């Protein structure tokens, strides 16, 4: 039986899985440590521009967003976005999902112009790739609705939430 070195990518995948489990259990300190260890392994093994590294950036961004650490979330979403754009192109669905999540962080920071820019770009990509009757598109519409709500545009937010509901009920 072969024993893997601690820097092997399969160890990185196991650490990422453990990080997700510990996050669900509410052990955020251990979860963060495992996410960071996985990222380190993937960066050392593959270099900066690799899908595993981009996914690790994205996982950490989501982790920090759920912890309401918007500064770290923003940093990791920006790294993930840059990586996805280099690896997959600027019109890929993973780019759009990252942009939608990034818009949520900008909204929480009350940076409404950047939130608007990010979510509109995400919606354009998703509309082109999936059409407007897709759950991923609906999720991004929900981000736009939250933005409109934060901006005090309640009628538009309601209309968007109704559209989200209609898509999800299909």
C-alpha cells in the first residue's frame, strides 16, 4: 500500500472535504485551517494558474462570506475570478457564478456600483449560456433583487423576487 506524501493533491482534496465537513459542524477555526492547507498544497503542486487553486480560492471566499468577513471574502473572490477568467475564459459559467457571489460581498460593503457591475455581467453570461429559465440564472437574479432592496428600490426588488420564484417553480 502506497503512502502519499503530505503535499500530494489527493491529500489536498481530502483536506478540502474535511474543511467543508468542519464548516457544517460549526468548527470554523478547523475548517479555515483545512481550506488554507489545501490551497497551499495545490499552489505548491500545480502553480498559481490551475483549476484546483481557483476552486480553493472560491471555497475560501465562500467560507469567509459565511463568516461575514467581507474583506477576506472579497480578496478570495477576486483571486478566484482572475483565475477562472485565465483558465476558462471571461464568458464561462464559473466566472458568472463567482461574479454573482462577488456582487453580494460588494452589496454588503455598500459598494453598489461594483455590485451592480458584477451582477449585471454575471446575468449576461448566464443568459447567454443557460437562458433565463435556469436555476443558476434565478440565483443571480436573487442577488440583483437583494441589491435593489439594499438600494431602497423595493418595487423592483419585489418584481425580481417574483421572477426568481416563477423560475424556481417551473
